[in-house]
């Protein structure tokens, strides 16, 4: 491995290692002094959430707790009449691990969702958190409806009487979508609502499905004017420690927002309202869980909101048409390249339905199409090494005359037909691809629960062969770092000796240090990612041997 490639990998590793710290640096926590926040309805780390009874809004005595069930091929949702249709459970059918019979995105901490509130003309915040009456449409026995292609939609309607006037809330489900359309009609009491605005809240975030990995991905997201603002919810230190907490803080976004939401690594909840006045995100920790509460202020004349609750599948999230998909595949500035990498991977899977094989073939594909660039880079590096003694002589001979020194160096390059920038350009072209592969393979939910061979039973998690006490023994990081060491050793062996002694000493040191650094960085990363870089390095070794034979 030549010096420029080595530097490129070091830069990638540094970016990946320090990126979260950089995000925290450029987006510091807001100063709580001077913040004006509406009456808080968030879960605190010390106390469970409680809401005061609403004066003048009492549920009739005959309205008791009731759960309706909506069954689709994608999920099974339990809908409570509390709050006029809060999700009591949301069991996802896809992307399950072998140990999971179902995955519930609603738990005890976020059952108080889809809560409606408003500020009355007296300035009091009114929460419509009581039991609403449910109007049954096509619910069958045991308050259950099953959706299919022949029965594609259902709407649950909830009614609450306020001052003798009825307000309604509709939840519409589709058989082939994770989207729930929420229509909140408060127009009958418009005169009692300050500025005609109401709030729709999602409190408690989402439960963690990958506790060892989610900490890097927890964030609230708001889209405004085509830009996406993030509000990080946690850090790697929150999990596994009862003393770890995240101080509760709030961030407000004024004006119209295309969406507001919260994500874990593989799942998310997103509000896509027709029109918003502001969005408020509040982050906190509860029982070693970091979360973000979503509070949107909406106008009762634009009262429809699409709620997406489910896996971060690129095609489904992109169907919302608000740009969320750009965050799924990693950094926004690499979104185009990442989309291309993702699309090729999905195409390959449609032909070969095993993601482990896809990872291997993808590594072969990438190294094949970049072979001309790598060959050019290695040949340029080899030529530079060959003239290195001559170059050092010129530098020593004309060290007191920089102008003449540069002229002699230029003449030397021209004589040997060497472009000093030729070795840099291939690496610059490959860097976006290498970084996109890293982000896609690390973020893609399609790898979740997908097994390969032997002990590799989940490509989205580390390939733990066994536990040594409390320490997992992961095999692929050893193999990946060993292949990297061999790649660097083979690259150095192919270069002529007699160059700069200081440079050779640095290369020898990096031969050991860099594989060790990558080993520790990648040790807990998904096995699919380690498998890819292992195959990538093996292809690199093979290509180096081919180029050396040509020389």
C-alpha cells in the first residue's frame, strides 16, 4: 500500500472516529437562560409523566379504556381511545432477528403519543388526554380489523365533546404502508383556541432495538426549506450505566417545517404535517434511554398530519417526499454516491438473495472497476520511488537555491515522464466511494438479522463467536486487520529500496500502527462492514501481485 492510499485510509478513520465530537462542537447545547418554552409535557429522568385533569373537559362516565387492533401485512397496531387515538402498541413484522417473534416500537415510555393540546383564550394549556368515544366503522369482533389488498384501508374515528360541541380525531391506516394519516378536527371550538393553533405531540421517542449501536444514531430531525437540522439525543456513554444521564434540553424551530421526527439506528417516527407554525424537540434520558420528544404546532385549518412509524427503509421513507432519505444513507453531502452504492447492492440482492454473498461480490465489483485507478496510482508511486535517490540529491545540492531546486525537480519529472499529481487523483476519486460504502453498509436496515455462514448470524451486528468473560470475541476484525497488515507489507516489499530512510521508517511504523488502529475502531462494527473490508483487502493483495508481475 503506497503512502497516499495509507494517508487516505487514515483520514477516513479519523473522520469516522471524531465525527460525533465534531457534530457536538458545531451544534452546542442551547443556553437555557433566556429560553422560553411552553408548559412542559415531557418525561423527566426522575419522575414518570403525569398530566393534570382538564378542567371543563370530563369524559362521560360510560367511556372506559378501549383498545382497537389494526392488522396489516407490515405491522399490528393497538390503538387506545386515550388521547383520542394513541398507539398502545406497534408490532413490526419485518426486519426481525431470529430471537424476535415481534418488535414493538411502543413501550411504557412512549404510550402517551399523538396527544392533542392547545392554549385557550385565557392562556392556559389544555391537554385532551382523557378517553374519547370511539366511532366504529369496519371493526369486527374484539375491536379488530385486518387489512389486505381487498380491504386496503380503515379509519378509526374518536369523538370528544367540549362545551357541547364535538371535536374529532381520525386515524387512517393502509395495508401496505407504515404511514398513519392523523386528521384532528378542532374547528367546532375554534373560538376557544388562541390563534387557532393546536399541538400534536409524540412523547418518549422510540425504544432501542440495538442498545450497543443506537447511541451513535439517536437524534431528532427537522426539515425546513430543504435543509435538515439535527438534534442529537445521546452519546455512547449513556447505555449500561445507571448514573449516566442526559440533561433535559429543548430546541425550537420557528416557521413551517416539512417534517419533524426522531430516529434510532434502524427505526424512526416522523411527522409530516400540512402546515406547522413551529416545532419543539426536547431531549432527555430515562432509565438509560435517550429520547427526543416531538411537539408540532399546527393550524386547525390545516389539520392533517402523516405519521411514519417503522423501519428506515430507503424506498418507503423517500416516498414521504420530504428528504428524510438523505439522512438514512449517511452524510448528506455524500447522498448521491451513497444512493448509487445502495442501489447496486439492492440490485445484486434481487439476483442473489444472500447479503453475505452480496457483500463479497460488491467488494469484488468495486475493486474491479477501480483497478485502473489503483494500477495508475501504484505505478506512479513506483516511479517516484525509483527516482527518489535522484530527487534527494537535487534537494541536497540546491537546498540554498529554492528556485533552481524546483526547476531541476521539474526537469527530472519531465525526463522520466512522471506527473507528481498522478498518484493523488485516483485516491481523491476513490475516497467518496470508500466513505459511502462505509456509511451504507453500517446504516442499512436490510442487513438487520441477515445471516451469512457459520457464526456470522447477523450482518448488522458484530460477529461474536463466543464470550470470554464479559468480552466478546469477534473474529472478522482480526482477519480484516491481518489482511490490511499483509496488504501494506506487500505494498512496501514491491517498492525499491534506497529511498528516504526517514520515510521508510515511518512506513514500517505505520505498517503495524494503522492495522492496529483499524482493529480497535472496527471491533464493534457490523460484521457485514468487516466482511466487506476483508474482501476488499484480499482483492487489493491480488491486484498488487498482478501489477508487480507487469512491472
